[in-house]
C-alpha cells in the first residue's frame, strides 16, 4: 500500500511540474522541484501555527484547572459556585 501511495505521489508531482510550473521552456529539474516542494510541506506555516496553538492551549489549560474535592451536602456546581442544600452528606443516585 505504501509503495502505491509513493508511486501516485511521484506521478502527481511530475504532472504538476509538467503542466503548472512549466513556463517559457524554463523548467527546473525534477529532483530540484521535488526538494522545493518537500521543503514547502515541511516548513508549512499553517501547521506550525496549529502546533504553537496546541502548546499554548495545553499551558493555559494546566494553569486554569484547580482540582479540589467537592464539599459535603452539595446539590450541584453552577458556574464557579457549589450549590449546597442536599439532604445527605454524599449524593447517591439509584
């Protein structure tokens, strides 16, 4: 399967080079075009921005969570406040 994907990719790269990049008989060599195309995929600005955003979200997420146990006689948590008033110390649902 992998060799099939490589073969399809090589054919598509050749067709791009032949039909789109070809201008005024000044066509670059196939290997040079493949290298430039590969570097464009490796140094992709969109991917780099997504990775930076994920790292930032992880840092912000770690700082914003404070894990503490719920107090006794809690009905539910609403917004940033525990709503008390339950009949039992620990809620049980059957």
